């Protein structure tokens, strides 16, 4: 049975062949520890890391590679910002579609009297910029915006939100876990102060890669590091270095994984037209519209197609989500994601809590035949809700 992978919002698959090739080459030819020695393998590893910094910085519109901090994933990046920037008594404004990568750290920080409020939004969770200002308090210190929802694919008006936030001298943390790689993002043009990204989704890299891109006007002296330790620099002191990138990069970095991330981004840069075709060629739009037209199927997506990413989810009247996802896998080879997608705030807002939804997420490798197979499979489920149990 052919596998149709539609769980790209969790982790993209397949990866370009260049990704694994770059990782193997790094293990074989640059197996040293960057910044921890002067021999050829350590130097080679350091050169690779700098090349990755250059690639990531350029991809997100930054002209300074050292304003890229590497982490294991977006969750670590978000934790670093929230726990390193916020102080007791602060207030945070969040979108209604946030992931637990944001909500669980905020819940933890509530022990320090750090409060949060949800920004006003339409039925699909897209923030209404006209209603933001009344939500701002004297102690509001940060906006946290999920750029693209991992539940319904809604893309937030990040530039408009940032303009309002900055008019009150409030910085913006953008969780670009879903959008990075599928939507062009220029950090300063969008008004992003802290850009959190993960490498294993639309950037087509391996798991265990991610980071932060710091906006050009951000004073990193205001941020405390999440951890302290060896950096390969200033090794004569016990005090953590205060300069980038070392301030936030204690411990050995995942050089092999980051080499794969660079290869994934390079592939995107070379094949950008494929991504444009997927959206502008209306392939994904036609897929979504076909699913929306099926009786008994409830689709969770953007109200306007121009605000839609490559992710949406659905439920089917009269059939359990878990059963439907299992049937799709075992009978049709379609791999989807069922449940709450680590985003209970989003599901509560969308009124899909606690049952959750079945999620479909495309990638550059998703074909028209894949979409057609998914449409036919969902039709079978919707038309046979009483006989398939």
C-alpha cells in the first residue's frame, strides 16, 4: 500500500535527499566539536555552523548571522524568551490559537504573578487588529503570536499586530513553527522582535534543530539565558559570556542536525517555485474546497483562503476521530494526526475541545494524486458512518 503522508504539521516527510547526505558528510568529514579545539575536524565543524547561521539569517531577512541562536526546537526557543525576558507582575497578550509550547511556560510563570490574556479574534481565530489596543495594560510587556496555527492553518496579520505593539514599545514574539519555510518571512519587515523556529517542519530539516532569530533592534542584554555552561569561549571565567551567539548557546550544538537544516533550507531556496505552485496553483485550495463540500464533514480552516496555510483539520458527523484516523491509515495508507495537537487553547476557541479533530497538512512533496486519494477516503468515511464501525 502506498503511504500518503499528511502529518507534515508535526514533522515533514519525506526530507530532500540532500538533508541526509549533508548530515552523513558532516559526521564523516567534520566530526569534531565546534569551538572546542584547533584541529581540522573542530575547525570544519565551526565552519559548518557559521554557514548554517548565514543561511538561516538570510532566509529570515537578517543581515547578521550572529543574531541567530540555535536551540533544539521552537519549544526551547519560546521557553528561553518567556523565562528570560518576563518579570514578576508582567502581562502577556497571546493569540487564541497558541500551542502548549507557549501556554505551558506561561502557566508555569503564573506562579510569579505573570498574567496572560487572549487577543480578540474572528471565529477562525484570526486576530482583529482593530480590537487590540483596549487589551493593552500598563504592565503588558510582550505579545506572543502563533504566526500560523497548527490546528486550522490560520495565518495571523503579524505586521499589523507588530505595528500596534511597537507603538506601545512592546516587543513581539512570533512562533513560526508552522510558517517558517512555507510563508516568506522577513523579520524586521514583519516587525518581529523574537522569531522562534523549528527545523523539522516546513524547513525540511531533521528533528532536534531550531532556534531564535533576534530582531535588529532587540537588546539581548535584557534577556537572561535559559542555561549556563561551556561555550568554547572565555573559558578562563565562570561567568556566562554576554555576547552573541555564545550567551544563549551553552553546550555542544547539534552540528550534524544543523547541517541537515541548512540543506533543507537550500532545497527550499532552489525549489521555491514548487512551493508557490502548491499555493498559487490552487492545488491545495482545490483540495480544501473539495473537502469542505462533503456532507457531514466539518472543516476547521481560515474564513478567507488568503489567510490559509497548508494545514487544516476536520471532524465527521457520527464517527469517532480516532477510529477515522486509524481507518485512513490501515485501509488507505493516509497518515493524519488526530487529537488536540498540543493546542487545547486553540481547540477551546474553535469549539473542538475535548474531542479534537483530524488534521491534514501538506508539503512540497504532496501530489495532486495524494489530495485526490484523501478526498475520496474522507467521502467514504462521511457516507458510511454507520457501516464502518
